[in-house]
C-alpha cells in the first residue's frame, strides 16, 4: 500500500541525506499515515480510512459524515 493520505493527499517527499563526508544518498520522508476505523451512523457500518495525523484532527473537527461526503464527491470508493 502506498503511504498516501486519503483525505489530504499527502505523500512521501524525496531528497538526499548528506553525511559528514558530504556523501549523498537517496532517502524519503514518509508522512505519518495511520489506519483508523470510524463508525458511519447513516450507513450503520464502519469505514476504514488511511489518514495522516493532521487529517485525523480534521475528521474530529468536521465530523465523519462530512469527510465521507467530500471523499465520495472526489470519486473515491469507501
């Protein structure tokens, strides 16, 4: 599975690590993606979402119903 947030679309950043001797090697910065399960009262079931910690706070603020409506409007299957 890709390290990508379903709500914000955040994905890994790529760059170089530079050592003390100035040798450069490739690396990536992964977002903090968590799998969360939310109860969707309108459908009477749980939905499982892969979200960054910032997106989890967004769900807490807006509510799961509004977030699911946003994802479905975008064309994402849930």
